[in-house]
C-alpha cells in the first residue's frame, strides 16, 4: 500500500482512539457513582491508548523497529498498570464507605470492615461458596 | 485529509481533557478527583504518543507517575485498610 494510504489509515486509527478517550471523559461525567465511574476510563483508556499508538506509528510513516518497540512498551505498561491502580483506588474508597448508586446489585462492599467480615463468615454473601457446584 | 484527521484527533483529545478537568473540579469525593487526574495524565500520554517525535522518557515517566500516585492515594486515603483483608 502507498505511503499516503498508510498515513490515512493511521490518522483514522488515531481519531478512533481519541474518540475512546472522549467516551472515557463522558463516562466520568455521566455515570452515577464512583464504582461505575471507575470502569469507564479504565476500559476506554486502555483500548484508546492501543489505537492511538498503532495509528501514530502508521501516521508518521513507520520509522523502523525502534519506534514500534517504544510505543509497544508504553502501551503494555499502561495496559498492565491502569487496572491495578484503579482497583487499589476503588478498594480504598470502599474501605472508607463511599456511597454506591441505589441501583447497585450484589453484595455490599461499602460497609465497614467488620460488617463485611461478618457477612463472609455467616455465608449469606452472594459470592460463590466452596461447595457451590459449577 | 490526513492532516485534517490528525488535527481533529488532537482536538478530540483536548476536549476530553477539558471534560475530565471539569469532573475533577466538580468531583464528589477525593477518590473521584484522583481517578480524574489519573485519566487526565493518560490523555496527556496519548497526546505525546501522537506527536511526530515521541518523547518516550516523558511519556513513560508520566504513566509511571500516574500509576504510583493513584496506588498510594488509594492506599492512604483508605487509611491503609481494604475491605477483604
């Protein structure tokens, strides 16, 4: 394929990745509570970062293996660390009792620590028990 | 065409950075502000990725700084306690 065609495809991929970042920003503004807001930038930003990296390599006309390696390293780092850091942040928020949206289903996680331990001991939580078949 | 698409993607990144800053300003809790600032630094990393000659040191350093900052904020703002530990 010609060089201009590759640049055009790269620009389109970059635009798609930038739109994923816009989805992350709109999700931060629109979703009802912290625990749903946390998932929007995590998913959208990792996929958007991948699209932007591939698109920028194609857009600026290759440049050899070093450019691919640098951008792949950066994308790999972001895709590894972004879920971990958001998980740590949300766990801290759950320990401090940040309120959940009223429509949340499942076991409560924003209770005080003793309450969650009591729920786990009494076995009335919704998590799978070891004797659960399947 | 290609240059216009490139400028449009930079403009979309700038718009999303602006929306994230609005959320960090309005934020309902300090965890919200931390999440918004982490997302903002990732938007800046994506903008650095789009530039013609990538400053790999700046981009990797910013991504690393966002990771460490968010993990430490989550740990210490949660007073070092996690619900299931």
